[in-house]
């Protein structure tokens, strides 16, 4: 009995002293961040605990004292806002990836993606919520550049974040949707239309060290790991443009 | 009070969804509750348990299955085919279907309790007066079960107004079609538009208070003469 109690106490102590960093991750980066966290733990012996959500949603949580130490956003504006509002460290902001928007479908042929979009013979097109998800805002920008926004407005369904948007398309409930290129790796190229860059401004995704993590060595280690060649390789493998 | 177009449409949509859901639920739940109250079949409690499941299940479970069921590969997609559509997800009808499952226990339970509380006696008396079962049901059981029916209707309505998780998963956030109040509030909070969120949330607080209080008072008043 004593032995058991000792084990329990020791185990809980162990958990408390274990080096951990809490990272808020924009949903588009889910898969890449998991991989980064895995390699990070292998190399540094430190665990990165990841929480996913839309950029806006995570920001709201940060303003309400969420226990996040590093924030990987899907835009530049939100980390800047975090700094202005006093939650992030001014000099810590940097771009960790540049994202690409793609149009994706499990049923349609996107050999000529723009034409499919213009014809508009589909029922529902999924985008992420433009007011909280930068990829959703980019999707709106693309439709505007093509002068299709009024035409497609009635067909738009919104995912709560880019992961849910992808799932709407994946389950076939929407025939097509604007998602992140990192979500369609290894898909049939015909099912993906890589939206040409002039149609939207590049999605520069910034990271910021939050005040809660400023004293945590693990958080500092994670930030510098994010800038390492290893990470950039992972970022690029997941369909982003890395920024050395 | 300032009500922008978007807020107004969310309120209208929510009230419409709750009203239609309540009507559908009363039509389904009344015979079901009657059967649950009167049947002697041993497996009826299994059916009652299935009806009660949404009380315990996370809305995400219901939302997940509904998403698949309403989609092009599920029965919902098959039904949607008759209207020339692919999926019932992201439609008002889809929300009604989801809400009916989600709120059903809140309607079935009070009605069943009311039917059970009547007991055998009044029904036997009606039978000796040569009322057929149909007559007995309408002129004896239904009037006696009125408090349960009203409670069930109010709770079903209120619970549908308060629905969130299921709608988040199958709604697609379409203004005027699937963007109900709870989703609009969530949206405002997530995009840091807190003044709008405050207005709607305070409204919901008042509404919920009024609903629960009126159910309690109603039950008291309706029960008194019988006691």
C-alpha cells in the first residue's frame, strides 16, 4: 500500500516537473505541427502539447488567459494584435510558413479548376469562416478576384475552421471547397486546383511567443526549433513555402 | 433595441426551427409516449433508452452520425435526391431532423410520465361506459395528460433554441438558413465582436429564465385541481 502511494506521488511529481510547452496551432497547420512536435520531442526530450482551432478562436482564448505559450497563427495580423494587446512578446514575431490555398473536391475534375468554379453547376462550396479563419478570408478574396462572389454567395457553407471545411468536402456534403494545400497532400492532382497567386495575397503565417511562455525554457526551445532547418523541411514537405 | 439584419435573421430562424421541431416532436412523441406508458412488452425500456440517449451522448456523436446520414452516401442524400439535391446537411430540413433527435427525450419523458400518472382506473371506467380505445385516448387520456404535454412542448422548444453542437457540425453557418442564435453568438465571440455577443447572450439568459420559471409555475397551477 505504501509502495503504491509512493508510486502515485512520484508519478504526479514527475508530471509536474516534466518540461512541456503549450502551443496554440491554427487548424490548417494541424498535420505539420504534429510532425514538428514529434521531431521536437525526439531531439529535445520536451513535449509540445498542441491545441488546434481557427486563428480567431485561439486569439479569443488567449485574450481570456488561455494557458498557451506559443501561438502559430494563420496570418500576420493576429499575432501582431496579440502583441499590441499585451499578450505576446514584441520581438518574437516571425513568419514560419507561407500557405497556399487550393480548391478541392472528391468528385469533380479540376483539370481546369477556374472553369468549374465559373460554371457553378455545384450545390455547395465550403470555405472556412472568413471572420475567424485567414484561409476563409483568402477564399473570399479569390472569389472576389474572379468576380464570382455575388454569383456563389448562395452556395457557400462555412466550416468553423479549415479542418471542418475539409471534412465537409471529404464527407461529400459539399462538392468542393477552398482548403489549405497542406490538407490535400498525396491526393489525385485532378481533384485539386492550386489557386494561382495573383488571385489572393500570400498567406504569411506568423508565430509569436506569448507572455505566458517567456519564462519557460521549453517554449523558447520550441521557438528556436521552429526556425531550424529541420522544421523548414517539414513545413515544405507539408505543402507550405518555408521561410529561412 | 438595435437589431441588425443578421441578428434579426438568426432570431427568426431559431424561432422557426424551434416551432417546427416542437410540432414534429409532439406528433411523434405523443403516440410513442403512450406506447411506452401502456405497453407490457419487456423490451420497451430498450426503446425508451434509445430515445433518451441524446441526454448523455456528446452532441458531437450525434453531429458526426447525422453528417454521414444526411450526406450523399446516407439516407438523407437519398431523400435529398427527390428534390434534386445531394445532401440534407447545410439545409433547414437537416437542422429540423437533427433537432428532433436531439430534443426528443425532453418531450417524450414528461408526456410518458403524465400518461403513466393517469393509471388504469379512468381508462377502465371509460371502457365500461363503452368508449372505444380511440375515444378513451382523446377524451380521457389526452385531457388528463395536458400538463405533461405542455411541459414537453415548452421544454422541446427551449432545448431546440439552446441547441449548439449538432448545428455547428451539420449547419455550415449559412445566414437565414442554418445560422441560428447559438451559432451567431459563437461567431461573435470568436471574432471578438463582444457587444453583439452580449446583446444576444443576455437575451438568451432572460429567455431561458422565463421558460424554466413558466414551466414550473404552469405545472403547479395545472396540478393543483387534480390534487
